[in-house]
C-alpha cells in the first residue's frame, strides 16, 4: 500500500514552495483593525495635522531645516514608542481607555482629552530635537547641516522601492493561494500573453475614461481615446517589454500546472500595478489634475505605502519573540514610517519647487521596481521548485535503492538459511560412534550379488 501512495505524494511535495509562499501572510483585516482602532485615532489625526504644518513650513523661505528637524524627530520619537510599546505602562500611555462620565457628557472635552495619548511620543521627539540642536546646531538656533535635509529627501527613493517590493510580496503571496488541483486553462503561452494584454488594455481604457470624465464637462468616448492614444501605446509597450523580459520563465512555468497558474496570477497583479502607476504619471504630466486632487491622491498613496510596508515586514517568517515589528506595535511603527515618508516628500518638493515632478519620479521608480520583480520572483520560485523536485527525486531514488538492497539481502539470507536446513536434514553419519550409521542393520548379502 505504501508503494501505491508514493506517486501521489510527489506533486504535493513539489508544490511545497508555493504552499510556503501562500502561508507567508499576516491577516490584512487584523492589521487594518489595529491601525484604525478607535483607541489610537488621535495619533492618526496628529500625523495629518503635523505633516501638513511641517510641509507648509518647508515651503516657506529658509525654513527647510526646521521642517527636517520636525519630521526626523517625530519619526524617531514614534520609533522609540514602538520599541517600548510592549511595556504595559507605556501601552496604557499611548492607548485610550474608557472615558469618564464627565467626559462622555462633554464631547469637546473628550476630544481634547484623547490627545493625551500623544504626549509620550511627542516628549520623546522633543527631547531628541533638543539633542540634535545641541550636537549639530550651527550659529542660529535651527541652523542644521545640509545632510539632514538631504538624507531625509533621499528616503523618498527608498519609499518608492519599498512600495513596489511590499506590493510584490503581497501579490506573490496571493497568487500562490488556492491553486486548483486540475488545470482549467490552456497551456499555450501565446494564449496567456494575449489574455493578459487584453486585460491590461481594458483596465487602461476604464482608467482613462474615468479620469477624463472628471476633467471635461462634455465627455466623448472617442475623443478621450484619441487624445490619450499615447498612454495606450505606452501601456502596451511597457507590457510587451515586460513579457519579453520574463518570456523564458513563463515558458518554464508551463511545465507544471501549479507553477503555470501562479505565474499567470503573479504577472497579472504586477501588470495591473505597473499600469496604474503609468496612468498616474500620464495624468499628472498630461491631464494636469488640480493641486487638491494630487494632494489627496498622494496622501492615500502614502497610507498605502506605509500599510503595505508594515504588512510586508510583519509577514516575514520570524518567531514572534524575535519580531521587532508585529501587529501589536504596528501603529507606532506605521506612524514613524509615515513621518519619514511625508518628510522626504516635503524636502524634495522644496528642492524642486514642485511636488508634481517629485510624485512622477516616485511612480516611475515604483513601476520599474515591480517590473524588475516580475522576473526575479519567477526565477526564485522556479529555482526553489526545481531544487525541491530534484532533492525529492534523489531522496526517493536513494530510498528505492536502499529498499532493493534490503530486499536482496533478505532474499540471500533466506536462501542461505534454506540451504543450511537442507544440509542439516541430509546430514548422515557414515561412520562414527554417535548415532546410527548407514552400515548398521543392513544385510549386504541380500542386497548385492557377488559374482565371480
């Protein structure tokens, strides 16, 4: 029975790589619930107020150092809060408890009182700002070295890359989930590429139509298509180059039904993400959206980037006791990342005197990152899959060989025992003092006639 079950066990072992990838996930709903908990909402309100204030200060003349100091101090202050948030006393300081009866009767008082949970991170940030001024301050009170603003601004590139990588981590994990046992689509790579191309083109058209209808009072479909034909060409060009970049590994993935389905899902998620970034670049450079629209969009993008970065880190396969970042301290870490992100945007916007160009650069970096990840993820998964398959087959071959040798040894042992038993059963004493001999009690004259 064991030999009959062995062939069925191999596919599950081969797909263990995809199973492990699918399991590498922290619940998104749980993380959302943690970040948006009513008990910590004052922290989110504070980051909105302070980021807007510091951004305005950064755009004022000769005030970039003050803004940089504020963003850096707040970011590190919340990082310190995150490190100590596992302490019950600190946790009670940064989390709202049940309101008193008097506060429940006075909603305005309850709102102002709720911001007391921000005192600890703000105190840590204030102490850190004073230390920075004492150590690095120049002639004037807020005269800091240019390295502070430069280093904060350079983080924007890191955030753009982190956005692409964290989304790629989530998308690859989702693509590995619930893979079907039976193949339901064609194994032709041309069909796969054509299907994805049609989806990308359709989503591009929907996005263009949606935003064009916002910018024009009299919306005509054909006019919108022809006026944005450059975007469709760009979207298909990016898609075609990406397909060529990953063509070899898409073909390799077709040899296994689970790999094939994973490759289709993963590349589809990545194409959609890249097309959305390309659409944003097109809108901000050609359609000329309003400043308020760009601001709201980038705030949402910042929230998405921070959220996906936290999800990516908390989903790593590290023991709970050794995790620096977990769902329990995700909020203060998220706020720390958020202040750093907002500070990097503010510093670059001040340097280039235009936030639009900064945002376009960030979107292009994220697009390039997810495009590069399409191939790297496929290579990693296929290599690990082949390694598992090779190791499994070698292990099974070695086990089969050992079993054959064991069977042969048992057969030889059985044969030797049989021969020994036969020898013992026909062992006759022709002569001797012990036991009967063949010469006793035999009348030889009656058996043999002696002739002359």
